[in-house]
C-alpha cells in the first residue's frame, strides 16, 4: 500500500458525505491530519524493520563471500596435493556459494532502492502534514464564520434564501475538500543526484555530437 492510498480513501469517502449530508469540514480536516500522522508512524516503523533486514543481508553477504574465499583456498590446497577430485568438489561448492551471494546482493539492492523511494514519500507526506496543520485553523475559522453568517441570514430572510445559501456553502466546502485532495496528490518528487548527473551527461553528449557535426560541415565547406 502506498503512502497516500489510505489518505486518498478517506478524502473520497468524506467528500461524498459532505455532498450528501453537509458534514462538518472541521471534522474532515482533523480526520485527514490524523490519517496522515498514523500513516507516518506506520511507514517509519516499517522503515526500521526494513533497515534491520538490510543489515542482516549485509552480514550474510559478507559471510558467504568469506566462505567463497575459503573454498577457493581448499580447492587450491587439494590440487597442490594431487587430489584433483577434491579440488573439483571444492570448486563446485564455491560456485554454489557464489550463486547464493549473487541472489543476496540482488535482494539487498532491491530493498535499498525501496528505502530510497519510501524516504521520498515520507518527506512529501511530512510536508503535506505541515501544510494541513497550518490550514486547519483557517478552515475552522472559516467554518465558524460561515455558520454564524448562515444563522444571521436565517433570521433576516425567508426559507428560500436560507436554503439557497445553505446549498452554496455546501458546494464551497466541497470545493475546498477537492482543492485539499489536489494538494495531497501534488507531491512533486525532486530529482536525485543520480538523475541530475544523468541529465548533465546526456546534455554533454549532445553538445559533443553537435560540435562534431559543425566541424565536419566546416571541413566539407573548406574542401569545396
């Protein structure tokens, strides 16, 4: 499950509630903030377990490489003693250990790549959580103001005007929630160092090829 999937679910479900029942927007924003905080706790706990798994894999990889070296030495020793059969057996064991090391190293790389992505998702969610908390008080104030205005209009105007204003306020709150949904999904992933270096290398290659083409055309022109 992605970092934002559960938050998406709660926003979608409560948006329908707002449209159908004019649900309190203060309750919605608090639920969203709580969901973000719960998700952060879960993701951080998962990250700790994953990092422990990485450490364990690194220990296993080191041990397997050590065993590979030992069986290489045993094969050489057996061959030096004229026991080619034992040397072959030792080399077969070494080959199996090398295969095991390759599997462990691939797994290690996959887990580390996942940790990098997870770290980026957590950073984006932390920023969105900070934004949501900053907006919470504004939303509460707006809701209280709108509620007071609605009460005043109810006292001043007839039921038709009150009903029209209520529907207008309901739509406005729904739009606020839609804007909040866009903000949550609008987590822009910054380029990493590797991506920036790759872009730089690609630009350099293009510039080199362009310079070579210019030199070639210039040489052809001088030939004529």
